[in-house]
C-alpha cells in the first residue's frame, strides 16, 4: 500500500515474463452521494463503488448506473469535454462530469453529484435546458454585409477575427448560466438571457462583418443591467472564455455609449 492509502496491485499473471509486468493502481472504494428523483420529489442516495487511477466523475456515475442503479438518468455524449452535455454540480461546484478527475477530489468523504440548479429537473442528474435554446432563437442572427469581393468573400483584419474567436469556443454546457445568481437565485429567466448569451451576443456584435445592432435588446429584454460583474460565470467556464471582461463589460460599455451618452441622447431627440 502506498502512503496515500491507494493499493498498488500487480494483476499480470505472466510472471515468467518480467518485461510484460504492468503495475495497476487501484484506489479504495469511494462514496458518491447522487441526487435521485424527479420534479415531484428527489433526495440524495449514497452509493459505494470501486474507483481507480485516472477515473473521472462520469466514470464513477456510469459504474454505479451499470452495477447498482440501472434506472439512473445521466446525460452525456462525448466524454471529452466538447459536447457540453454532462454538466452537473460536483461537491457544489458547476462542472463537466467527464472532465472532473477523482484525483482532484477528497475521496475520504462522499462526493456529491447533483443536477444543475438553474433549470427544471427532469430526472436524477438530467435537467431541462430547453429555455436556453428558446433564448437563442429570439436573438437577432448573424447578418453579414455584402461580400467585399466579386468571388463572394470578405476582407477582415486578423486582429478583429482573433477578438471574436474566443467566444466561438463555447460548448453550450450552460455551467455559466447555472452559477449566475440572477438565474440561479433570482429566477429572472424572463428578463435576463444569462452569460452564455452575452457571449453569443458579443460574438455577433463584435464580428467585423456583422451589420445588425442588438444594443436595445441587450439593454431592455436581455437584461444586461442585472449583471453586477461578479465574474462567477468566468470562473466556471470549462473553455476558459473570459466571459465578463471580454464579452459582458464591452457590451455594457456599448450600451452606455449608445443610450446614456449625453451627446448621442441629444442627437436622438433632435433627429426624431
Ligand atoms: S458576472 Fe454577471 S453574468 Fe456572470 S455570473 Fe456574475 S452576474 Fe451573472
Ligand atoms: S460560455 Fe463557457 S460556461 Fe458558458 S455555456 Fe459556453 S462553454 Fe459553457
Ligand atoms: S460528455 Fe461531452 S462534455 Fe462531458
């Protein structure tokens, strides 16, 4: 046994061949406290399961599903941090289950795994995130100016493209929506689109060939004023998008310039 409580076992049986020996590290059992139930009632249920080196939370949940709880609902697709499906709250933190290594968690106490709280529960770890897709549908789409060249292509500065490229890394995991207190605690889903869609709005508003203006919506129906720049969304983003500094604050500045700049205000009054 190693100093940290893990057991190192040689599971190879070909002792005649020393070169083939592959030591495999097996860790002790761990307890996973998983949220089970639906909108009519749910509670934590403890499951003890074997865990081993290299496992992520999603592996443990799958093992529990296979061996002890066949009816447990969990959403996932890629197991590579790219589809954004396996979002949950692990030990109270919004995380992708497939990217959360057990090595990084204290396994001497139960690991809690819960569904995201900002969205309605469907079953166990699966929430209904369809509100997000409805928000996106309502936003003004990408509206490029006519092509710059006869062959139908545009000319852009690399610097301008680099600026919006960060926003395109979003995998729509909605962890930023989950952690945002405006949605999570104040439930203002009708008045606030949330950080994911400020990132989307920024990707369009700052795009060098987009011609649409979304500032009025951002100020009114999208509720950008509710964001008080706590930066919680930036901290949980698995794609490390600098949501607040690079998307929300510049959008807020544009809204202020457009609607609260005294000279522009005067111009609007006289141009009516
Ligand atoms: S910075 Fe704004 S959008 Fe992000 S979590 Fe805080 S209040 Fe929500
Ligand atoms: S901005 Fe980041 S946290 Fe939010 S949905 Fe996109 S990838 Fe997920
Ligand atoms: S399963 Fe795709 S991001 Fe986790």
